C-alpha cells in the first residue's frame, strides 16, 4: 500500500528582541503562527488517516486468518471422515488399522494447530502446559477409541520452548503417545526435564513388559517411527530408547536444545 508523502512544516524564524516592533510585524508573525497551526493540523490528519488504514489492514488480516482456519478445519474434518469410512469399508484388517491411524493423526495435528494458534504472536510455548492440554485431547480420543481406559499423565517442570521447536516437538510427542497406546497397555507417563546449559529431555514411557535387551531402534520402520526420526532431526535433537523405571516398559527420550 503506497502512502502520500507526509506534510512538512516550515520553521518560524524568531524575531530578535532588538527589532523595532510595529503592528505590521505583529500581524506577519501572527500569520506565520496561523500557517504553522494549519500545517500541524494537516500532519495530524495525515497520521490519523495512516492509523485508520493500518487498523483496517489488521482487521482484514484477522478476518482472512479466521476464515482460513475455518476452511482448514472443515477440510480436516472431511479428510478424517473419508479415512474413517474407508477404514470401515476395508476388509483387510491391516489396511483398516492404517487408515484409522491416519485419521487419528490428522485429528491430533488439527488439535495442535488450534492450540498453537491460540498463542497468537507469542515466541515461546509453556511446553508442560502444552503437553497437558495435548494429553487431555488424547485421553478424550482414547476413551472413544479402541484404547479406552488408558491413563496419560504429565510430570516434570515447565520449560519455555521456542515456537519453532515446540511445533515439531509436539508432533514427536503425539507419535510417541500413539505408539505407546498401540503397543502397550499400561499407564503412559510423559516427563519433561530441564537441564540448564545442556539439552532438555522429553520422555514418554509405559508400565508394560520391558523391551528386549538387544532392542535396536533402527528396526522401527513404521510410519510413526519415520515421522519421529524426521522431526527429531529437524530440531537437531537425539532419540534414545531404553527401558522405563524399575526396568519395566519402554521409554523413548528426545534430547533437545
């Protein structure tokens, strides 16, 4: 948007005290002050017009953003519905499970997008709170699905995570919780640990039987593990897989800066 050049104001040269003042000189000085007042009024009017234009642009942008989010939500719901219908119509159990997992993944992506949008222009995310909100969404979905009755809890400390890291880290948490639900049956525990000066840790574990001693994370070739490795690499993190507390269950830990 191009704006008209801002009006300028001429400086009034002060009249020396030693100058012989006449009625005409006072009239000239008064006229200059009047001209200056008119110029100031023009400048104020000009800047008020700019402010109104900026306010209109902000309101238009907010409206477009809201409309975009609404269309995105509608498209997401349509995709989820199509995947769910296809899953129900598929005779192959493995394919039906994959389609249902894809539908669940899209639902959680939409939930994360909505929660991140609620942050507005914030540059950091209170990530423990973000995980707690995410787990509430997950628990609701679990109660409606095939994994009902699972407990998902969040432990640890609050960490302010940059928005650019929080988004992929949220996807990682989503996939790890999904894997814990898919392959385990015990309580799912999410722990966020801060290590000042070093890398922080996000771990997800359950209370199921422990992993085999020689478990190799490289054998995980499923879509979920590929997504996890991709996002871990994106944030320059490290994924570690070992046994959980008391040598029970599986624990997936992401180290990140």
